C-alpha cells in the first residue's frame, strides 16, 4: 500500500464526515454526536500512524522536511485538544457547533498543506518502492493505533509508541514498557534503513561526483537514523524504568492505604457495635422498668376500683 495514497484516503474519509456534519440540521443532535465520534476515531488513528511512522521516517530520509513535519505535529496537537474537549460536550451545548467548525477549519488547512507541499516532496524523493514498504508498515500500525485523542501524550517515537502500547499494563509495567520501547524503536530504525535502500535512484552517471555525493548522504542519513534509534532506546528504557518504579511505589502506597482504611473501618465498626449493644441494654432496662411501673399502676387502680365497688 502506497503510504501517501493511504493518508489521502484517510483525508477523504474525514472530509466526507465533515460535509455530513455541515449538512445536518440544527436539531439533529443524535446524528451530530455520531458523526463527531466517527471522525474522532478516524483522526486519532490517522494522527497516530503519521506520528509513529510517517513523520519519523520522512524526517530521516527526505531532506528539507524537518520544518514541515514539526509544524504538522503542532497542528495535530491542536486538533487533539479540540477533539478531547468535544468528547465531554453535548451537541446541545452552546459552543459545540462553534468548536466543531474551528476543528474542521484546522484539519482542512492541515490537509491542504500536506497534500500540496509535503506529500509531493516526499513522493519525489522516495519513489514508489519505498513508499509502498512504508505504507505496508502503516497499515499494520493502524490495527493497534489509539482511537481516542490523547493531547497530553508524546507525539514522537519512542514515547508515542510506548505510551500507546502500555495502556492497561499494571504491576509489570517496568519490564513490559522497556521491551516495547526497545522493540518499537528498533523497528522504526529498521524501517528507516529499508526506506533508504528503496529510495528512488537519482539520475546521475554512475561514478559521477553527484552520485558519490548522494551515496554519502544516504549512508550519513542511515548512520544518523541508527544512532538516533540507539539513543532513543536508551532514553525509553530509562523512562520505562522510572515508570516501573513509580507504578510499584504507587501500588505499595495504595496497598498500605487500603490496609489503614480497613483497620480504621474495623475500629469504627467495633465501636459502633459496642455503642449499639450498650444502647440496646439501656433501652431494655428502661422498657422493663416502664412495664413494671405500668403493671403496678394497673394493680393499684384495680384495687381502688374494687374498694369503691365494695363500699357501694
């Protein structure tokens, strides 16, 4: 699958959803909510595969794309924040439509810049074979990509891959994340190396100075990408170790807190039981005394009534 064709297909899918939203009536609240949920998922997955694979590989293999990739990451960041806010709003809210409108404008601007400026430069440099290999990797990445916006999460490797994969990991987070980080960064490094090998060859006579220069640039880019991958692996492992220690400390603290809460609850329950027992005894004694008093009064009244009857 051609990487740029894959991304353009995603753009078309999202644009169709945008147009459906714009045509929905003012009172079509259920339809609007459904459309927003669908383009939230589509944009989240799309952003993830660009951030995890497309941008890192392009930055390592296509000269002059650094600024465009960084700008795209910032545009993604803004879109994620708006999407995360829409998740906690209802279509009936006063600013819901306005927020969706701003989101659509931002995404359309982002798509226009990518398709008119960014993608042509990438296609011209990499060629069909390299883009096909990159696209296949992105298709696989879609299967495990986040489907919700996470604006506070890292948006570049290895952080974005590690955080996405580590969701739900409990007490084994240290070892698990470390392995994921190393594996993901190594995979990206391998992908960069493969794309470099499959880049469209330059049209220059064999052995010419331009060909030698291109070869040197390719080797330098591959070496730089490998060094970056190794450095990122070290940093990811250190971050994973810190995360593991934090998780274990949190678990220990939570366990200790649970024990203290249980002891406090037990003491409270014991005190309540004693108070209730004491109250029950007091109530019982009072009731017995009341019964005896009532009985005595009844007997006295009966004697008086009998005496009166006898005198009569």
